[in-house]
């Protein structure tokens, strides 16, 4: 599978997609207009190792809900990711059995090297 979960309204995601120059076999899923399914988030977790690894602690809702002061479990992380798209750390790039989560320079460089 070659897939990217992203937000088309996110300038960072758009910049990264241009930078990656993805081959045409990649499927792009805008997570705002097409909800993430339970199966998809479970597949991402299997590759990433945990739901927490997929979870964005930089989300505005994370701060508004004061989640940093709560003791969150894996079940909580999964619930929040499925409940609202902003909790997924973006972009999530899947290439076969490799996953690249987030927009750090190191992550994007590793994805680019793996893809090309």
C-alpha cells in the first residue's frame, strides 16, 4: 500500500507533498473530507507501534481539552484520533510496511529517501 493521510487545508502538508514528489500510485486521503476508519487507524497503529505515536500533541483541541494533564491510555489515543481528525499527527505516509508520521524534517527526509 502506498498512501498519504493529510489535510488539504494544511499548508505544511501541501508543502511536504510537493517536496516528496510522489509517484502516481500513491493514494491521497484528505482526512477532513474523508474520515479515517477504524480499520485504517488500526493498520497505522500496527506499523507505528502505538496509537500514541500517531497522536498529535500539538493539536489545538489537545490544549483546549487540557489532555496533557490527563493520564491517557492507548484506547484513549485511538478514540481521540477517530473522534476528530486534528488528533492525527500529519502527514502519515505509508509505503508498503513502512510508516512515516508527522512533519519533522528528519521524518520527511527519511520518507523521501525511502520513496525515491
